[in-house]
C-alpha cells in the first residue's frame, strides 16, 4: 500500500465537543482525488466543522480503499458514532432516466445503453423528485463494500444528484430565466443550465487547460443558443476570483458570480473562514431528499 492523504483544510467548532456525536450527521464526499467531510446537527440546522484531504497515490481503487479505511479508523472525528452517515461519490458514469420510464429491475440494462461499467462495478440510483427523474451511476464494488463495513447502514448518493436537486431547489424562488451553473473540480467541470425549475442541460467535461475550461462553457451556451453577454453564470467548487479560470471566464461572460451558502442553515465561524462556494455541493446535501 502506497500513497497518503494531504490535509487541505480542517477546522471544527468547539461546540461539537459539548454535544453527543450521536446528535450529528456525518457527510462525506469521495472522489479519486481525495475526500471532504462535514459535521451537521439536524435539529439545530448547524454545521460544526469541515475537513478536506487530497489523495496522493496511484490511481488504484484497492490502494485508495485501503488508505481511506486506515485513515478513517484513526481519525478522531470520523470514528465517532453519528445519527446518520451519508456518502457522496463523484462518479463519471451517470445517466438520467425520466421517472415514468424507470424500473429498478432493468437498472443494468439502462446502464448498458449509457456507459461502460468497469469490472467489479455496481450500479446504484438516486430518485430526483424535483427533476422527476432517476440518476443511475456506477461505483466500484470494492469501494461500496468498504464503505458498508466502515459505516453500516450508510447511504450512498451520486455527486451530480445533489448538484441537480440543490440547484433546482435554489431556482424555485428566483425569477424565471435561463441561468448557468458551473461546478469546478480538479480537471473536471459540471455544467448545468436551468430555466425556472426546469433543467435544460447537464453534463461533465474534462479540461486540461484554461482554454479547455472556457471552450466547454461557451460550447454549451452556443448549442443552447444562449448569448454569453446576457446569461448569469454562477460558479461553485474550487475556483477563486483571483484564479486564471475565473479570469478567462470573465473575459467572455460578463455576468459572473459565486454561489453562496444557503440561509436555510447556520454555520460555525470556522466554516466561514473559507470561500462560501468551495464545498457547497457537500453542504447542500442536507437540502435534498433522495
């Protein structure tokens, strides 16, 4: 076993130590590049802490699982007993199926039409009530088994399911018009276009340069016949206002903003120390019912 996890951020409110861990919910976002987790008190609607780690090691699922298990079993926060544990998995293999067409019995057949399942992968699904669709996704079976052993009874959802549902919930109370949302990850962006509470477009793209990054955004807008000078584009994820990615986006799209934390919840001062949009999808998990 080789590799390790580098901590990017990790702070927790002293209030967490004054309340039984069983009153909190643990949410973990897993990707091939690392993981992040939050501690949330459902009754108080309060986020008490957040930590994020970058994975440094071979792109091998067995190695990743062993390292994560070893880390989780020794981490003072992850080892606590919580009221609920929810996992978000960043799967690159997903497909949306309209609710009237979905049947769990044929989930394997649905996946065959949409993506190539890796050896040992299993297919899971989320029910997206606001979209009136199901999101099927692939996850390595070894990872799913490891998570089940570490967190018996945990729920596993797809990252894009939360992204879609939380954005549609957000748009419900806004004036009806076309809006663009871009979730930025390491070398991958998720692009969503909405109009009111309708999803017009959703897809993920791999980028290796700043030019790739803006190309995919402009390409999607062009395909939907949306004027970059008129659309409102909101960023979330790992992008800063002083970054080259933001700079090139602002060059072509004038109305560019960052998504903010929902006022549905309250947040510890330790979470307020990082830009609001950085870990928004992980936090917004608690706005969605899948």
